[in-house]
C-alpha cells in the first residue's frame, strides 16, 4: 500500500470514527472556532491538572480533514504536559506551513503526519 493511500485511510478512519467526540460537561477551558472561509466549526472542552492535559473533548461540523484533525489532535495531546503539547503544536504548525515540502516527525506527530501536504 502506498503512503498516500495509507494517509487517506487514517484521515477517513478519524472522520468516520472520531476520538473524543462529544463535549464533556466538566472542563477547565472551552474554545469555539468557526472558519469563516469554509464554515467548519469546532468547540473544544479541555481539562488540565498540574500542568498535564487530562482530557480534550470536542464537537463540530465540517469537512473530513477538519474533523479528522480535531480527532487526531485530541488524542495526541491528552496526557501531555503543557511543554510537550507546545512542542507537538510547534511541529504540527511547521508541517502545515510547509505546504507539502516536509513529511513531519511521526515520533512526535503520530497520525497527524497524515495531514501533510
């Protein structure tokens, strides 16, 4: 199986079977974002304790890429310290800004490397 096909499968799996979808009634912080250019919408509820992200739950509507991205990120960041989460987000931001010129580090980004390009 080619890498592009595998990445498509990862994205579709997260879209069809999203992780952490469904907003928790208890949370420490909530954020809501609407992408005005395409209409994608997401709400995140985040709980942290002692500098560790304990849970990220979410709900939203949008294309398969946006919904898979939230699923992947919510899974990737749970049980990470704020410093670890910052490093992951820096790596992810660099991957997204590379516009396909970088592959991303799978040891850091796990399934998020599927979003390259």
